[in-house]
């Protein structure tokens, strides 16, 4: 009966414990062959050895479980990955933390985006609020390609009113490790966006608008643009698919674009040329007016001098 209980106990032990227990049993059996039967002292010793081995195995298992629990407790809570912008020129990085896996940024993150998109760091006028919808689309695109950062080629530019760069609703960018055509192909599916490919410069343009429009521009950096529309049918189908998903154009974009067109039609220099260039245009106009007034005063003086000479 005692040996049957021992066999059942050994069957429930792990392999290493069973080996040690078997070695102990064989040792007891060898000792018993010399005396004809196992003595009470030897049986007690063998039983104590087996109990000690079982306790050791129990302690080791409990320690491993406690260590695993502690490691899990110390592990950081997972959350949405950050949106990291790295400027292609200069290498400065800016980190935004989304509120959801699809985007959503608070006021502090929007201020960081404003600084990241600035075209100069030396003056506040080179900055402009960035469209939250644009940031969401860029973040979703980065996550789609399992990337860790976005290479920001150009954000805000103080130029023509018709350029969405001048209103914080456009970005020129790349994603490290992602081919330009693959990047463009994906963002074309977002709906209500403008997507341009610039093969010579090596980046993709993305903006938010009321109706999708796709183009390619083979001009190089600093040269006059040569925009050519492409994939007109694809742009229409992309917007239809977006509506089917329950999406709609950003209402703030529609309102802003109507206001910009009205300002442009009114002849407002700020609308036609942007804030910085408009200031230069206004200053140049003022200088022209001042010069004309100076010439008119000089001509009047000359006329008076001529009249006085004739009277004399």
C-alpha cells in the first residue's frame, strides 16, 4: 500500500522532481537488497527526501508566478501611438499624443502642430493653426503603414489665398520606408482630399477640401508648377465611398473656402498674396503714392518759379 501511494505521488510531480525521487527510491532499494527488507529508518529518510523535493518544487513554482505577476504589474499601460513629425529640413521633431486610435488632439497638441508646421521659427506670423481633420488623416495614414514618424517637408506657407498651405489645411510629407506611389495611393482613398505627387521633389501633397482632386507635378523645387490632373474618376468614387462610410466634408473647410473666395474677389491684398506678402504690397503702394505726391509738389514749385520769372 505504501508503494502504491508513492507511485501516485511520483506521477503528479514534474520530470526533474520525478528523476530525483526515482534516484532516491533506487538508493533505498539497493540498501534493502543487502538487508533483505527496507529498515524503518531508511524508509523515513526516503520519505523525508521526497517531501523535501516536493516542497522545493512548490516554492520554485510560487516564486515564478509571483515574479510574472510583478512584471505584469510593472508593465506600462498601452495607448495610442504618438504622432511624431520630423522636419525634413533641420531634423527637429515634434510629438503629438492622440486621444483615440484614429486621432483627436487637445489644445496643447494643436499648439505643437502649429510650431511643427511653421515655415520659420523667428516670428509668430510664420505660424498658423493646423486643421484637426488634416492631423487625423496624417495620423491614420502613419498607423496604416505601421510607421513611427512622419517626415514633414512643408506645412504652413504664407502665400496665395488659394493655396491651402496658407490656411493650415495642407501638408507635403513622406513616410520613411514607404514608396511615394504607395503613400499617394492610400491617401487617395480617404475622401474629400487633395492629393498631389511630386516625383522630382520626392514627396506627396495632402490637403482637406470639399471635393477630392488628384494631380501630378513634374516641376522641380523652386520652379513654376506644372500641375496635371490625374485619376478624375477615382477621385469621384473615393468621395462616394467616403459618404457610404458616413463621412462628409469638414464643415470648417467649406466655410473657410467660401470666405477666402469672397475675399479674393474683393481684391483684398491679404487674400491674393497672403499676410506677409500683402504687407509688402501695401508698403510698396504707399511708397508709390508718396513718390507721386513728391513729384507733384516739385512740379508745382517749378511752375510757380516759371510764372514768377515771366512776371519779372
